[in-house]
C-alpha cells in the first residue's frame, strides 16, 4: 500500500455530499418539512436522532437526542427512519454520475467518493484541477444533491478540504487544492471532528485538552497505541498526514474495465 509522502505526484479529489441521508429523505418527501426533519436508525430501539436538518438544529435538535426529547422542544419536527434502500439507490446513482466524469474513483458510501486526477491532465489542459472538481460537483448537482469538493495528495486531506470548502483560511470560496507534500501542515490547525467514525476517541482526546489534528499528531505514537489501540494508531496516522494515496476502484467500474480489456 502506497502512502504519502513517498509518492509525490498523486492527486486525489474528494466529492462530499453534506447530510447525505437528509438530502435523500428530503427528495423522497418532495421538500424539507417546515418544522425541520430528523432521522433515526430503524434498528435502534432507543430512537436516537442520527441526523437533523438546519431548521431542526435551530430549534435545538441534536444528534444523540431521543426522538421523544426532540419532539418536546420542536413540536412541529418531522421524524423519519433512515431508509437504507433509498440511500443505496441514491449512492448508486451518484456513482453512475461520477463515472460519466472519470472511470477511476473509489466510493466510501454516505455521499463520499474519491477520484484520481492523474492521467486526466490532457483532458483538462485549460481548466486544470479546478475544471475536474467543477465537473465532479456538477455530477452530484445533476441528481439534485449539493456537493463540496477538494483535492490533495491523499484521501483524508482531500476529504477535509471538501468538507470545509469555503471555510478554509487562505483559500477563499474556491475549492481547496492542497499541494502534494503539504498535507500534514494543511491538517494541523483543523478540528479533531474531521476524524472519521471516531466519536469516542475524539471525546477522550478533548478531555486531555487535544483539540486539533496537529495537537493529536504531536502525541507520541507509542502513547497513542497504548491508550487507543489499533484504531487510535490509524487515526493518529491520518492526523499526521499519512494516508494511502491509491484508490480501490468502485466494483462496477472495475468490472466494466475488465470487460473492455477482455
């Protein structure tokens, strides 16, 4: 497995659809309910909120709150169960839209995908990386999905750039294109909350006074391993800017290319 910084030329774009489950549910409903929308996991008997629309959040609805508690503070709130089938269909449609831009991409589910720019330089001679990012965004918008984009030399840095598009100092409103080799410095001031699937680890680190990816990166690897185990070690590597810069092609795309080559 190749990891940055040992390969210096790789460029990876990330397409990020914020609040993907909410967006898909709103499309099913036709519009966002006036009193806000919240989602619960159908397999969780506690019916805890897993996502809340901006209108719901304005009323104080938060992730982790019970649906009953949410309804008590936002009486007009609409609560729906996450429809796994609808999400899968929506993501499959997103993959097809991305495939119209590039055959080389990796899907991470949940409205997140990574696409390689390498090999497409001639296609985007005039527009460059910015043109590629614009086309990825439009692929999502063609499905009625708002999208953010970013680019870097590794997946995690590209994902962070996409999530924070328009809110990164020094980049203005344009998509962030992080120069390959500078991922660690780019990530350093960013919040721990960017770490994926790490709510417990983030809470524990914050209790220790660690608030940024850079502060986490500065902790000794041995100490992180003892305190947080293998998962903590993997997260620590991300914070240090060490992530794979190769993509695992989307299965359907791989199958199609094999058919072409065969």
